[in-house]
């Protein structure tokens, strides 16, 4: 049986990696790198900023142990919205 310490370390590594990947998607929304997205979305820059804020909230929630599941759910919802907007919405 594996000791709990390697499992805890693995959980933290996964949280940090997932949060880092999410942060790479959030940064352009605050630095103006998502201008093409803003042109296609209804709401323009305001909508892009709101998505960026939601992504940062998901990052913070994923890194707090008591709210990891909430943050993961929020991140999943954001990704589902991105998929839908690309497949059947204004972006795609």
C-alpha cells in the first residue's frame, strides 16, 4: 500500500499543472491577446474580460484544497462553453 505522502504530492502536482495550463489561457484575455475573440463574441472586450475573471477564479479555487472540486467544475464549465461557442456559436 502506498503511503499517503506520495498521493498528496501527486495531487498537488496535478493541481499546479492544471492551474498553470488554465493560466496560460487566462493571461491573453487581460493583455489584449484575445482581440480576435473579442471581435466575434457578443459583448466584445467585456465578455472576454468576464471569461478571464472566471478563469482566474477557477485557478484560485483549484489551488485551495477545500474548493478544488468547485474550481474544477468551474473550469470544466468554461471549457464546455468554449467548445459550444466554437462548434455552434459565434466563434466557430
